[in-house]
C-alpha cells in the first residue's frame, strides 16, 4: 500500500449526475499516463460531500470495474451519518477495495472519545483495514500524538492520510509508529513530508501532475534533495496558479486539454467563466 495515490476526481454532467464514461477516462489517465500506484476514491477531490449515498456507491462500483486489480484502491467512506459510513464501508469492502479510509467526523464539536467510537464502529462492521483521514483545516479536528496512538491501538487502523502543515507532529507519528502507513496529503508540501520518510502521498493535483509528484518522492527517497526541490518549486508554481483560478475546476479543464472528459463540478461550486477556461488551458500548456 506504499506509493502515490491520486485523490480521484469524478466527471459530472450539467445536471450533477455522474458521467460514467468521463469517470472511466479519468481513471485510465491516472493509471496509464500518470502511472499512479493507486487511487483514493470519494475523497474531497471527488466532491464526496456534495453527492448522495447512491452516487458514492455508483462511483465505487465504476472505479473497481475499470481498475480491477491493476492498482491499489482506497475507499473514503467517512460521513457525519455513522450509518452511512458503515454502509459504505461494507459496500466498498464487498467490492474488494484494498482498504477503507474515513475523514474525522466534523461540524459538531465531537470530543476524542466520540471520534474514537466513530472509527471503532466503522471497523467493527467490516473485515478491512482503515486509514484515518486527518484534515484539520476543513474539519476543525486537531488530534495530538497520544490520540493518534490510541486510534492506532486498533490493529485494523493501518495508517493516516496526514493533510496538515504540522511537520513536528508528522515526524513524531513517523518516529513512534514506524509500522503504520503515513501518507502526505498536501501536494505543495510533499518534499518536506518525503524527507520525513512518509510511505507515500495522496493528492488532487496528481490527476494532472502525477509525474512530477513521483519524481519528488523518488528523489527524496534516494537523498537527491536539491533535484527534488527544483521539481517541487515548479510543482508549487503550478499549484499556485491552479488555486488562483479554482482548484477542482481548473484541474478538470486541464484534463480536457489532454482529451479526458472530466466534466463539470457539482453545485454550489461554480463553473469557470470563459476567461477562467482560457487561463486553465494556458496553465496546462505552460506546465503540462
């Protein structure tokens, strides 16, 4: 389960319905062109929190059907509704996903015991491994080293997708839990995380910039930091321009320039203006 996983996008049509053929094209581009080691399905980049339970299941099915056993698959099943999270965990496990993942429960100010019970409830329902999805900037949930340690006491919790800029905590997790998988979640900080010996990374920009991400990771692993830093710089120039124009919308427009029917984002995300589309195409031409 080590390596680079794309936080997979989903293609939606004008009515917000899943464009199956477009989704399959995104999958193939990530495997055949970006050469990713795996796919992280129904995360933030897949607009997971904007879609219905049935749509999530449909995406899980399409991805597994298209991928088979070509690469590793992680199913993000986390939800505020614990019954939905359990249902999705069972569904993805039955489909044959290699692991499940779950974002920390958010919005309400859950205490740690409630968060721990959430993960244990999901895991009690399935025979599968789980990767914690920690993204404090969006969930408001900041866990400390001891709390991660408590979650890791469950043998089925095999690692964490660490999407935070706290590199002190990241290093401590890596040091104290060498047997657990640690994935970097911030594409723009991937080199810094790689130097701390993470096991891999999960990123949204890997949909179009996977080649550079792999270079950064592999160069860091071999100690060629100066070379990796130069590639991270170009990557961050790319990311800065994408973010300024609209993250998911711009990545989808860049995919379209590569012949991939990436579709639209679901509302309330806005569509790019004609100027925004032109900028996205220019970004693709400039960097990719």
